[in-house]
């Protein structure tokens, strides 16, 4: 379920509560499991003790690395980005502020180094801006935000590019969303 806060023409996009729980469960759970494997392996009570110990030692640095990358996203009430609607609307993040009509392409891309999804925005000025989502915004929520709040203010080229990416049938079937043709200022 999309977690957003509306104030007049401003919309603050936050991660969904389900994704917060899922991220917390995954990071803490995997670190707990790795420490359990190491402890059981050090007891040497089983024929598989070396396997437990080896698995725990191999996977602990990986899951610790993922946890450290995800920690900033676990801050309660964290706003991932803000959308100011209107003809001169903008997307504001910690990194940059982009005019919506200057957006050429927008995509959700998984970073291969830290496995965290980033919203990658390409502008007509040949700039590329990445907005970190900390995996708190799933694919459907991302498509819903872009289609509902950004699409009406896109230029024609950006609208055509977005129409090739978005699955409106799935959005309608899963979240009961239908695209409105007029702008909602």
C-alpha cells in the first residue's frame, strides 16, 4: 500500500509499511540466521558443523553489507522524494530537484552492487539523477506514482516512453487504478 502525505500541491512519497517490515525482517533475520549457524558450527555437535560454520562465515559479510546499505531507509517517516504538482512541477530528493517537464525518461533500476532499487531519471539536459528507494517502493507503487502524479505533466516524448513501460492492465487489475486524461492540479 502506497504511503504518501499530501499537502496542497505537494506530495511526500514514503516507503510502504509492508516494505519497511519486510526489509527489517530480511536484514535482521538473515544476520540472526548467520550468527546461529556460526554458533552451532562452533559447538561441533553435528557431522555438519563445518558446513554450518563455513556457511555462517561466508554469508555474514554479505548480509552485513546489505544491512549497512539499507539502514538509512529504516529511518521512521523517511521521505524518499517529494513531488510538487503543477505546470512548473518538480521532483525533489536529497540529491537534486528536477522539473517534471524536463524529464525525458524515468525507470526503476536495481543497483548490482548493493541490490537496492533506484529511480533513474534522465532529463532533456542529458543529466541522470538517481533517487534511492532503499527497496521501500515496490514496482507497482513506483508505476502508480509515476503514472498518477508525473505522467500528466510529461512532455509528449516522455509520455510515449512511459507508455511503453507501464502495464496499465496490471495496475487496473491489482490496485484498481485507471489513468485520468486531465491534469489534477
